[in-house]
């Protein structure tokens, strides 16, 4: 009887771990895409601080940010937070303040699209100004919905 109980508990633990795996994978995928976005923003900023910015580099990276921005809200399904046991900086407010998180996502999409449109032009001052909107959208979301590094 005792052996049966141990086997049952073990089976439940294995099933729970298997059920959590897809969410752990989703967190890993989310983090990988954020790293891509971060690298793109870094490349853009390097160009915007250069004496002769490379518009092709800016455009290539702005296109990535504009492509990923509308996807961001979908990267946070319920159950993909710290409760999975995976290392994540996603704060519970993403789910408890879904309206605020959605609004932050919309701000990112608007800013990213505006920046991408500016980046397709040749006015570097306009590109720099539009990038400030992206930076503001990113930092606003990070301030409210991302935990500090541990």
C-alpha cells in the first residue's frame, strides 16, 4: 500500500512537471525573442550615436522591432510567470493588471510602427525622435511589469 502511494505521488509529480514544460518552453522562447529585440535596439542606438549612421542597419533592426512588437502581448499566456519555477522577470501585474499590460503593449506597437516608418526615410533627426518613443514604451513597460535583475 505504501509503495502504491509513493508511485502515485511520483506519477503526479511527473505529470505536473510535464504539464509545466510547455510553459517553461514558452518562457524560454519569449526570452529569446526579447534578446533579439534588445540586440536590435542596441544596434539602432549605436547607429544613432554614430557620426554617420547606417540607414540600412537601422532599417533592418527597426523592421525586427516592428515585426515583434504586435506579438509581445501573446508571449505572456496565463501560467507563464514565476509559478512555473522557471527564471523569469515577468511580474504578476502582467496578469493581475491585464488592462494596463495591454495598454503598454499597444504603446509599444504604435511607437515601433512610427519608428519603422521614420527609419524608412532619410531624416536622421526624425529617426532619433521616433526612437525616443520606442525607448519610452519599452521603459514604461519594464518599470511596471518587469522585475529587477536578481
